[in-house]
């Protein structure tokens, strides 16, 4: 049975808390590039916010949605935030299957549920 969601509504979540949760629930692949940028520990919400603020200046300076790069401090995220289509103004964590491929089946949804239930 597959429990991987491809898109999860995260409209009411703090993007930094979500990024920290995603980062902290996956591992860094054992490659030189990932090890070079890895923190080798979990990150705080404050560290995630600082990372997002710096990334937004370069990646999407005119967007109102934070940009999640493929890797954050050496750990694969692969999912990204995206606004809904048409009249749907919600914000979604999209491409969750790629995050789950690296972190484990259903992990993206687990992270979101843990934040929502905290």
C-alpha cells in the first residue's frame, strides 16, 4: 500500500518550520557534494528561516512563496511550495514523492501532520 501524497496543503504552516521538519526527517547521501554542505545535525526553525531568506534573494526575489532547493545543508528535499491553480490560493507542498523516495514512504505527510498536531 502506498501512503505517499504527491501534493499536501500546507497553507497554514510556517515555511521555515516545514523546511526544518523536512530537513530533520531525511538523511544526507554519502557523497562528497552533500558532505561538503551538510550540517551533520538537525537544524532549528531559525536556521531554516535564515536559509530561506538568503535563498529567496537569489532564487525568487519577486515571489511571495519561499523556494525550497533540491538539497538543504546536504539533505535532499526535492519537494517545493507551489500556489494552487486558478482560484485556488492555497499553498501546497508539491512533488512529495521525490522527498519520500529519499526519506521514506509517507514521510512528507508525516512531517506535515506532526507540525499540524504540535
